[in-house]
């Protein structure tokens, strides 16, 4: 599942929603925060992984061989 934080969203409820989906069987949860230019990757019973510009998002359990530069998520004026 993927959540994209809007200006009015708070992080805590989004994280709780992701944890619920993980408990219900989702393999991975992704929280994209355009305000902080971060991507957090959640997996059940693991600490979230925080990715920033310069990092690469990979999801081998879902999309083997696929990768995405985190910096590619933001328009150039955000960097």
C-alpha cells in the first residue's frame, strides 16, 4: 500500500493506517512525504526504512529487479 502525505495530514494517523494494512496482510507499506522529501518503507515487525534524495527505492519481495530513484518523485523545484 502507498500513502502520500498531503499538507493537512499528520504522520501518526498515516503510520497507524499502514500498520493496520500490514497486520491485515499487506507485504509492504510506503509513506511518501513531499514536505520532508522522504519515503518511508514499512514491513511488518520491522523498523521503517527512511529514504531520501540520493537513495533508491527497491521492493524485491513485490517487484524483483525494479528500482526507483527517490529524487525522481519530486519535481525539480522541490530539490
